[in-house]
C-alpha cells in the first residue's frame, strides 16, 4: 500500500464520520491530543492505556441514562448484557462466549459463506451493492445464532431500528424522535433478552463494518494482500473502528491519566482513538488492535466471529479487485456507515 493510497482510504472513511455524526466527530477531533479530557461532568477518554484502565479498573454504572446499558434497559424489560452488572454480567458474557466457540462458528459460517457464493459472482458481469449484502450476512448469522425461524431480513430491520432509536438518544447532535415501537418489534421476534442483544450487536456492527472495510481495501489497493485475510481483517477493523465510542457512567471515584473521575461522571470512551485509527501507520501493539472490541470484562465476545466473517468477505471479493462506483453515507444508522456502497470489478493487477 502506497502512502498516497493510504491517505485516500483514510480520507474517504473519515467522510463517513463527518457526514453521519458531524457534531460528535468534530468534538472528538478537537480533543484527541490528550489521553483524557474533562468537559464539565463529561470525561472524554482517548488514550489507549486510559481507555483500557477505565474498562478494567473503574466501577461503571451499567444502567445509567445516556449509556448503552441504560438505552437497552429503556428499550426492553432489562436483562440484556449491556445493562447487567457484577456476577450477572460476567455469567452472561461467559454464556455468550461459549456460544461463539469454534464449534458454534463452524455451524454458523456455512450460512454466510452460502450468501457470499451466491451474491459475489455478480461482480463478474456487473455491480454488487455491499450494504445489502452485509445485511444478508448479518441476517443469516443472527438467525443461526438465535435459532429464530423468522425471515433474516425481518431480524435485521428490527435490530437496526432498535439500535438507532437507542444510540441516537445518547450521542451528541440533533435529536430525532425515537420510534416508540422499535423495542416491541425486536422483542416480538426475539423474546429472549440475550437473543435480542445478539441481534442488535451483530446486525449493527456487521452492516457498519463490512462495507467500510471493503471500501478502505479498494481505495488503498489492498486486494493483492487478501491472501493474508485474517491479519488484514483485524487491521481493517482497527482502522475503521465500527463502534467508535462507548458511552459509560462512573459508579465510583477514580483517577485516570491524572484526571479525577467522580461518581456520576459521563465517560465517552473513544475506541477509535484508543485503537490509533486516526493516525497513519500500523497498530502500535495488541492493546490497540483489541481496543475496537473493548477490554477486560467488557471485551466483545463476538470479536473472533467478526474477524472471520470479514476475512471471508475479503477472500470472496479479492479475485474481482473491486472498486467503488457509488457511495452514500447513512445519516440515520446507529453506527457510522454507508447507506449504499456499490462495487464493480476492477482490472487485474
């Protein structure tokens, strides 16, 4: 990858943030040079070490308004992994981690590989719209994980609507009136709280992450390196940081990177900056690569699945050397991403 191609890929991906979350992105850019910044009762955590320290050592209020857990509690009857605490939280994470073991992955993977085998050959003679493909991949994955008999597209729509209603409520920027039936639509399809959490997490990260990673790969000319797909997938997930922030609230006092934190302070954990996604160059170490998936007891148990799924997508696309023909940012989604990303086959190199 040439420096110029890398700059192009970074600039194009940056537009996703600028257009989907302009107020948030401007605030984070203005404060990113310090590891921790206090703005009133809000503490922005940018540094890799500070980010990890908050997630592993600072007691967090899992149900506070304005956090992911608080939003989950309001949208459902509670019991989701996002709003659990203590032993309940650890037990739920262990259960989910067990569900996503190698055996479970081997069971789920053929479903998304069948979608790739059916859809990617369209590039041979025409175009491929990648956001729609990502939604299909997310749908079959969630259906397989939860054992749901509902159509995958219904699961995807309900999970995306529920996440958008919740996340937009606690991000800086213009407020949109949330859909009152967002949670009801999701829980009607997936009444088990753990299944509902799986759907929200899997659908929204998949639909945000896969198209952005592919667009970066195309802009940077990385298709010839797809033979190292697992390593490339991990690096692309770090660079694009699909879930750029983790909103939390401190449950007790602490000091992080010299900054005192009081109970009730709002903590904006900037995964994008903790991962070094805003800086040119490769990852600075395992902590930076892992940062996009959290840390310690708050690490995402689906990280391995996400990396394997992206690696499979890259391997399927690479023979076509696709380039981006049309791109449109999604201004309504929970996470920064595309509403449309259309690829066409490029020339072999």
